[in-house]
C-alpha cells in the first residue's frame, strides 16, 4: 500500500474530456488510456457518463469501460449519471462512486439538465434514498459538484447564498461530498477562497472537490486560492481535454500535468508521476487523432534539479 | 489626475518582448504600440534596452523610442541598461527609470552578462554613485530585478540565502527597488510567498516587483502567492511576448491581459482597460507579422456581468 497523498487529483478526462469532443474514442483506446492514467499513480478517474447513448454517443460504451476500469487495483472508478436510472446502470456496471449534476444557474440547469436546480436536488435525494434501501447489499459513493457556482455565461452572476443553500440541501439529502465547479471559467481567487471557506464552514467534512477551468488562464491561480481554503481534492483533465458542451465558450478544464507539477512543487504529495503522465498523452493522440492538447509542463519539461514532494527524483 | 492603482502593472513587452524575437519591429510600429499601451491605462512601460546595437539590433532605436515615449503624459518610461555607460545613454535620452541586470545564478550571470553576480552588483554601485554626483541636475530611478532568483536552467537550484544577500547589497548600494525574477519558470507559489516575504523583511519599502514567467503554466498561480506576500508591482508582457534569449527554454512572460483580468477580478484596481489592451494586440501583429501571441482572456473575452474593481462596467 502506498501512503495517502496530501491532495487527491481526480482525473476527469475520460468522461468530461471525451464527451466534449466531436470524435468518439474507440473503446480499446479508452481502456488503454485509463490503464496508463492509473499507472501514473492517479487514484481516482471519472471514466464514463451513464446517459442515453443517443444523447452522447461518445459514452455508449460506459458499461464496458467501467467493467475494465474497476478491475484496476487501487483505483476509485467514478461515473457521472444524470438521474436515478443512470445511477442504477452505473452501480450495476460496478462503479465505486457516482457524481450527479446540479447547476446553480437556473438557465444553465434548464438548458443542460432540463430541470430546475430544485428538481435536480430532488433527483439527487431519490438517489440517496435508493442507496439507503440498498445499504446492506451495495456500497457506493455519491458526490455532487455544483456547476456554474462562480457565474454563468447565460445568466451572468450567480447568487452565492443560493449556491450555499443548494450545497446544504445536498448534504442533508445524504450526499457524501459537495464540491463547487467553475464550469464557465468565471472564478477569481478571491471568490474561490471565500466560497470554499463558506462551504467548509457549512458542510464540514462533506465539503468536496474544486472543479476549475482555465478558460481565462486563471485555473491554477484559483487552485492556490482553493488550497488556502483547505480544499484537498481537485478535478483536472489530461491535456486540458474538455469543458462543458452545453455552456458556450466553457472549454478548458485545468490540465492534470500542470496541476500535479504545481502541487508537487508546493510540497504537496499527489503520488503521481509527471513523466508517466506526459507519456500517457500519446494515447489520447492515438485515440483522438488531431485533437488539440494543452499544458505547459509537457512542452517545457521538469526543471533541472526538480524533486517530488516526497523527496523522490524524477 | 487618476487615483493611484492598488497594483502597478509594469509592461515589459516593448523591451523584454521585442528583444526576444527574431524580427525587428520598425520604430514607427513600436511608437504606435507604446502609445496604444499607454492609452489602456498602463502607467509604466519598459520601452528599450541600451545595449550596443551590434548585440541587439532590435533595440538599435532606443533613443528615438525613449524620446517619443517620454512625451506621453503620466507614463513612467523605463529602460534596461547593462552598465554605467548604458545608463548614461538612457538618462541622456530621457528615461525616468533604469533597470539593471543582476543574476543570482553564477552560470547564467556569466553567460548572459559576462560578469559574476558580484561584478554585476559592483556595476550597479557605480551607477548609484554616478547618480549621487548628478543629484542636483538629474533625477532618475534605479531598479534591479534579480534574475534566476528561483532556479536556473543551467545550474539548477539557486541558494535563497545568496539571493537575499544580493538583494541587501543592492539596497545598500542605493538602488530604489529590488525585485525577484523567475527568469526560467522554475518558481512555485510556496517559494514565491516565502522569498517575497523574506525580501520585504530584509528591504522594507525597497522590496520591488515580481517578474514571473508562465513557462510551466504557473505564472498567475505565482502572482496569487506574491500578492499574499505583499507585492504591489508586477511585470508582464502583452501577448506573453518574450522571455530571456540567453536562458534556454525560458520563454513565457506572464500575459498582461490575463494578469490585469486576475487583479481586477480579485478587486485590485490597476487603472487598465482590458478591452483596449485586447485591441492593442493588433499593433503587435502589424509590427511583427506572424509572431505568436499568448493569453486566454483575449480569446474568451470578459465574463458576462464583469465589473472592474472600481465598479466600472467594461
């Protein structure tokens, strides 16, 4: 067993990334990529989305991907499911955790989920109730990252008090962890620090991950602010793949390679090997020919004399 | 008179940017670009380098550029000069401030300046002594940003205590402000916070600017850390133009457009208009056809509902 990392980096590329691109990565290429990602030391990967294949053909092989990923030792396999039905499919396929979408912007929620924020919370409540009934038979985690928590391309500002009320309702509904997502790249470090601090005060240990975008180049600046506020789980996507297909201009997950470098150079152990991570990019290029990949560390390489937070040389 | 900004953004593109590219921007194009930059609200621009034209043909028109820039109302005109002779030329041309190069890495110092760090400090001392003699006749500022303060592509780690000793020697020599430069993109937020805190403890009001690079995508993350340590002046380059031509792989000044957005969205007044800044990029494209420009805010635009720190709408 490896020691627990200081920070959990949750890789969302195989779900959030792949569902945002036009091409569909072949199943075999997905499995090879996910195995390569797990071999870098990543301990949690969001591998699929359990939505109808007609809506997202890129995710039509969700069952097969989860089946393979859940056989990787030590890996927490996460999937997105939009509702109870999707959760039941995901749990049947063998995921360890599900994440459900709730959006704080009313217009984003309606266009993305065809639900009001309140209806989305009600759906999450149904999922938690179903889990209660199952408890003896099956154990799985339930998480929510509140989308557009820092602002919305459609409605502009999002009321912070409303975001906090949603978070509290979700925690009361039985969700294990509630995070905040900057779906649109609107967040500033000041806002990130303030809102994650409020989240922790309101939810205690149920305060969850920061999901940050680099749309305006502010992604890692916001990570520094979230660390100050005590966040210990960060979503990121290899090569910066993905964003949100339903929020215009919302491209740009923070890049896993650059995030891991940031954390390790700050003395925070992630357990992830940056060199292997850079090598794994080749598998995206194989599975999605011509798709643009982002990130600075893959181009610049590690600094001369770099050591990981645990003292290891690269 | 406009109120003083909370943060001074010092634009280095016309010097640091232009001397790092192969093409030479024509003088008329430089003057148009500098005037456009000043019209965005930038209050300080590093416009030229007073080195022999044989070494840097891009800077052969330094006198003409300074003469024009120093006629712009309210603008502080800064130039780099490698030695007393260059400073005398710069002051003769009418600059308000000079910045002199001192590098903490012995190998970078020798290859870049053909001087040891101690010899570079001695040259700065001569400049300050000359200014003392002139004091009745001419007033100009003297600044140093210590290069490779966070690590060096040639020698790897740079001793922090040595950086602080250099800073103290420079302050004692009579320099007005001593900053720290991450010439190579090696810095982490932890290191930036610690070193600027030490700098302020050692130098008080003479603690100067942060000059940060985005080589590994960490530029704005390091800005957040520097703000925590009380830094109030940041160098940046429009479009991320430039780096250091003598430090291999050291491309990537932080992008002025993204920096100003960061600061304003954190509630820190810069006095700079982001929309005008984005428009000024066209003048780089005119003067340096085909040169790549960086930055996320120019592509993504301002968020819906964005307001500046002073409450102004864009």
